[in-house]
């Protein structure tokens, strides 16, 4: 069983703000975008629905919060004395999920399942079943930030975003691609919960304290990098916004494009190693005056860096891998790159200069492109 630490954080905060409950994110989407199907990536990132149980007791007092579902072996939550403890019980000793949050870090474990540790200099995830930890590193900038300059390491890293020219989008064209399963499984928090958590460089110490993280740790640096990129000004003609909830992302996109929109994302049958993919027939192209691309950031809960840009073309590109894996990849082509950083990854890889030729890239599976219908 995969267990997300942020589900616990969301539950704890929801307990405290229950009297201010708002429309659930999925219902908010449907009310604001009734004709726009929700892409799979959004469904996967929605916060879990916490069912209301009979006989559930909640007590708050003298620096502690206690929640008990009222049944033997049911979930219990205890907050107090500088620690958070959650136990799903399941009625058997050693079974279920245990979460402990204290001053030295955060720990989550399931019986024979997922282990998550945050603190003491790093973030690691071990599913138990797969047996190998996944280290979440901190990048030195996002290739989706036009002001970003590539590092030497990223120039030789096959997992970085692939940039190509618009003329390459033709049936029969082959590309070496690597569709990897994201290690960033952070899910959305409801807007009222996300708004209660600081999100600014000036509140950095409070943010670290909220997640029990030490300054200088990998997780702390990850948070600092994401907030810094969110606070930087955009280039000419670009409108930037970092959405800390699904509701805020929907509002931003509606403010730029209206409600008659389509939200699309890359979908792949299965995760594959680096291999040759061939563009198949059935390419769908959309040339629009304005679009909004939202890129998922490395953060403890789902945060999307969204930017509205002009003079872009988008494509839905059918692909077939050498092993038979099929994919529908979303490609975005930027026609005007004159204001981009000359040292941006795209220029260094393609050996072209800013503003000379349209540059395209595929969106990873956990990114979203919004376009007018």
C-alpha cells in the first residue's frame, strides 16, 4: 500500500478547519469547468477523500489534538508534545500504517510497504516492495523557466526535458525518449488548507518548522528553490503564477483563457527505459494566441508553476516505442524565444540562437497544458 505523508498532514489540518469547509477540489472543477474533462494527472493528484465515520471522537485541548474513529483497530491521530502520531491499526499488531512527525524529521511506515523519511539532510522513499530507495534530488533550475541557464551536468543528462524543432514533428520521425515514473507523488491540498501554510521566501523558517525540516537539508533546499523560481519575474509577454491548490490553478487558467478550455497532458501506457520512439499517424495540432502550461514542482504538496504565454503551437503526438509501448505526448512549440536566457538548455542542445526558430518540447506526464477549445 502506498501512503502519502501529505495525506496525513491534510487530515490533521482539515480537522482544525472543519468549520470552514469549502467545496471539494473535484466539485470545484466541475462547477467552474463543466465542459472540460479532468485529465488523468489531475485525478491522480487529488487529495484523498476522508469519509466521515460514526462514533468518531475529536478532542482539542492543552496543546494536543486527538482523533479516534471509535472502533478497535481503527485509525487514531494524536497531536501534541511536539509530535504527530498516526496509526491505522487494522486490528493486528504491527499491521497498518504508522506515521510519526517529530522535531528530528518525519517518518512513515506501512507493514511490509512504504517507508518515507524526511529530515536529517535528505528525502528518501522506499516502497518496500521494490526494495530500492529513490532519492529526490534538488535541481538547479527548471528547463520550463525561460530565464534558467543549464548546468554542465544537465547538458549530459538523458532524463532532462527533450527539446526539438517544430519541423521534426512528422510521422515516421524517430526520437530517443525516456518516459519515467515521477518520484514526486505529492498530492493536492484543499485550497483552505494550502492557504494556511506559508509560501514565500520571507516565511522560509516557518515553512521548515511546519514540515519539521532542518535548514540546509536536501528537502529544505528543494523548498527554497521552488519558492525562489515562483517569486522570480517572468520574461516579456509571460504571466507567471504558482498554484498551491487545484482550485487556484483553475482560477488562474480561467482568468487567462476563459471557461471554454481544454486541459491535456501526456499519457503513456507504461514506464519505459530510454528507447527509440517513432511518431505515428494522427498528429493533432492547435495554434493558439494564448495558452497556459502548468509544471509540477518539487514540493511537499502539489505545487504547479503555471505561465501564460503567447504565440505558441501545441500538438498531441502519437508515439510508438521500440518495445511496442504507445504514448500520446503533448508537445508545445514556442515561436518567439527572443527573451529567453541565451544559455537556456534548449539553445545549447539544439545549437540555435534565441529568437531565430520555433523550439518545441514534450511535457512530462505530471504537467498540464491548458488551451482554448
